[in-house]
C-alpha cells in the first residue's frame, strides 16, 4: 500500500496523518507539547519540542500502519503560521524560543511604526495590518534582545523561518532553507504583489535579507528528508500554512468560495482569484495558494481565540475535563441569562485589531455557573465569525456573500456549535466528511505531485458533505443576540 504522509504542526500539538490512495485517513499520531507564558501577553514554544514531536509522530504513524519510508512517495507539511524561529545555521540550535503567533510583546513597537505613518506602505505591499500577530516584529525583537543575535545575523550565521521552514531545514539535515508563498505572505516582510521579500520593509525593521528563506510554490520541490528521519529519503512536495492548507483541503478553488477553520483560533478565507481586495474594514489581503507559479489571493479574517476558549474552560477555570463536555453544558444553560464572553485573552483580531485589550465577561448573575460559561464560550466563536463575514461583505460590496460556509477544525465536531454558527450568521454551514482538511490539503498537493492523486478538478469533485446546518433561529432573536455582542465588544474596547 502507498500512503502520503501529512505533517500538521499546530499551536498546541503536532500530528502525523497517513492518507491512502483514495485520500482517506489510514492512521493518525498526535502529541501535545508545553506552552510557555513568560510574561503577560507573551506566548512561546521550545523549537526543539516542535521538531521532536513532529519526528516522533511521523515515526509512530508509520509504525501504527505497518508502513515504511519506501511506502511514502511524498510528504506534505502544514503548520501554525506567523510563529517565528531563529536558529544557528551551523549548529541547528534556536537562539531563542519560538515566538508564537498569539504573542503580543511587540505591540508598543507596532504602535510606534503606526504613529510614524508606516502602516499604509506595509499594507499596500503585504496586504497585512501592522500588528504583533505577524512574524516581522517578532524577528526584530529576537535580534534586538538576544545577546549577540544581531551581529551573528548580519554575519550570515543565523537563519529565520516560520515553522514550516524550520521543519524543512531539520528534515533535510540543513540542506534546504525554504518556505512556501503562503507562509512567506504572513511574515509582513513579503511583497505579495511582486512575489519577493520587500527590501523597503526589511530596511525599516533592520532585518538582514540573508536571514530569509527561499520562497517556493505550494507544490514546489522542498528537498528530501535525510535517511535517519524515517529510514529512507522521502521527497517533500507540498507545503502551505494551516489556513491556506484548509482552503485547499476544502476545495475552495473558485473566486467567492469561503471556508472557516475552528482550531485554537478561527480563520475565515474568501477566495478572490487573481485580485487582491484592498480591505476598508481591516480584513487581510493574503495568498490563498500558489501552484505552478500562479498566485491565487484571498481575503482573510483572523480570530485569535476559538477553541482556545474551550481550553480556558478546561485548564484555566477548570469547569470541564474534556472539550466535548461543553455542548451538553451549553444545552443546559439558563435561557434567561444573556452571558457574553469576549475572549480577548491575547487582544482582539479582525476586524478590531486591538493588541492591548483583554478578555471580559458580561451579564453574569448570582445564578451564573458552568453551563452559562460553556454556552458563552461556544457562542463567542459564532459572534466573532459574524464580525468577519460582515466585514468581508462590506469589502466585496456583496451582501449575499458567504451564504454557504464550508467549515473544518476540531470545534466543528460539535453539532451545537455549528447550529449556533448557522443561526447567528443566517447562512448555510457545510461540514465535510473529512474534518482534517488542513492535513488533507497538503496531502493532496504532495500526492498530486507524486502522481498518486487527481488534478485540481478531480479533487474538487471528491469533496463530500457530511452534514448541512441551516438557520433555525428567529430573525429578531438573532438581531438581539448580535446587538448584545456588539455592546460587549464596545465595553471591552473601552476598558
């Protein structure tokens, strides 16, 4: 049997998934790793944890299936985006922990750049807003705050990469220092119009160009693993950042198609074809995918906390033991209580982009308990998605945009959450048979390149619906609930 190995390196765990010739999941291995919070608003990972969990899960999934490297014609890699790693190109050791996409330590520096009038230039070139979310100011922070880092970087001894790039370098034994266009587009250093690292932005942030990786197509050649990784060399033939990989995995290949992924955060992408929409409502212009040298663009809305709100219920205030308990709790919540959670634990993403505000809860009474907290956490995801959809509709000047939303990610297994999402959006929500669309996306790219999987049209035809959710909530209830959410947002931002 032949398989494609998909490596899915996420924010809280690493997974390895084997897909069979029919693009069905044959085996999965997953391992969580520690999160580090050294200061308020700071989030870090140990880069070695990322590498070792990828290595162990990749070996474990082969063992589970009784497969060997000779059964794997290609590997696809997808990853948490924006997370920043800087390492010594001689030793391969990181000079500092990976600074995670959620980290807000550079908010003051970003504000100083805004105050100096640099945001319009950066947005024009990168499609992004000037925010700590993206890699560029994280990279600069490492160069400024790690002893000797800047001198070594300028001497050409340090390399920068997002997580995909770091893993490719490790997997190939340091032979390949490359990223793909979708990950490069999230660094705030890459010009998505010219397809090149932008010298103006690098000069502004004092980033040495020699640190930056080669940028290739999603279906490019990223070298081969060293034999010690899996027992024999295997080509790496598909790479995409997690949200773009999910867009591919959902077969959103036509302009106007839209998907939303619910993992640690929530990320909605709208395919805009060969057009970069310049958002007037603080959405992001980005690259959806790049095949064969042709770039397809997207409009994206990013929510920092979705599944992380459920993790907070479990790990923070400890009112649940497992995530799956939240739906049953939410069903028991008191309908007379309008408890609203604004999960701005690391600031608010689109369309607000406020790095400094923090989470808030509104509407608590003496009777508020675990059930109401659970419902508020799940509802917050639907409210935030509506914020994104409203902004996208305004940007595209199309009130009917997003009448059908393809969803994926761990939270979509909850029927309660998906029904509320459909209700609050007043839109159809389609859940596919394969929820692991992020891994499926890069598996298909790698498998297509290896000649195992069909072309784009054939893959799109293979997309299969598992369940369709349609709106059931009365319009006046929907409007009242969303108005309450908007008041809660106003209060949070004011505080």
